[in-house]
C-alpha cells in the first residue's frame, strides 16, 4: 500500500496482560521502525528492521518487549506482562533506506492504555 | 550521550516567518538532520532533510551552519494550519535515532 497501516487504533489492557500491535509498511520499503511516544511528546526509538532482520534494537526493553517482521505478514510489536508505564502511542514507520538521507513514513499509531 | 534539543514552544502570527532551531552537538560527519511535523492524533510527517548549508523545498527551508551543531527550520508566511508540533531528528552514526522533544508552534490570527 501507499500508506503505513497500524492496527488496532486503540488497545486497552490490564496490568500484566499481553499486548500485540501490528504494522504494515509501505510496499517496497525495506526498513521498519518502531517508536514509543509518551505523554510529553517525546519519541523513544525501540527497534528497526531491514526486511525480516533486526537492524538495531538498542531501544528495546528486552525483558518484556519483542518484535518481528516476517515475510508476507504485518510486522508486530508484542509486550508481555504490560505495565502502567507502557501506556503510550506506538508508531511504526517505514523507509526505503536506513539512517542517513532517509524519509520515514509514519503510520497513524496505536494508542495503548494499560489500566 | 547524543542528544537533540529544541525549544518547547513558540508562538507566531499568520503571515510571519517562523524559525525553529535544534541543537545536535554530537552530530557525526555522515549524519543528516530531518524535520517532521505532527498534528494531534496523527503520525509525524516529513518536512525537510539536509546535511549542510541550505536546503529549500516547497514548504520550508533548512539552514545548517558550517559546524553542523545546530540547524534551523524556517517556515515562510505561516498560516493557522501550521499549528503543530515540529520535531528535529538526527540518526546519530546512522542508526541511533534521536528525536528532539518537539516544538509546539501556535499560529495566531
């Protein structure tokens, strides 16, 4: 598609429950990025993929967060045992290239609320 | 520690030029500077990207001094619809994605 699609738009989970978010990048884009945006507008980089391979995961809280980008499937970001501080909007972006001189196209985000 | 900083907010009036500056002291030789615009309940949208000196497109200009430790996004003749949050992004060393905290621009009539 011509836009990055993210589902669901909203997700509500109780503390300790699992949350799974999905992202369909723009066709032809090799790179996928996940970001977490908390209430103060700050973006935190989580992880990036080059096709199905993890490119950079320095921002991932690895004990509870995991992500995949499998061929012919939407990419996913999964949070095991959610905590209150996981409440945020999670954005997915895709681009044709990585790092320098790239334009990232962002999806509309998934708002996760942990109660 | 690589950091990207920008003012929290700015106010302007319709028809004025707005300049938003971002500091990125630890920028490396090959790092580019990118600016995004975000409206409420939407994902950020690409505005402009540059490496040095000046870049101009149909919506904005980006000024980068010789030392590249800062950059200035210039929006000519803003309108009410330019009210948004503007983010500076530097991909330090090609993969350390650092957004600034965002500058909330309010354009008044």
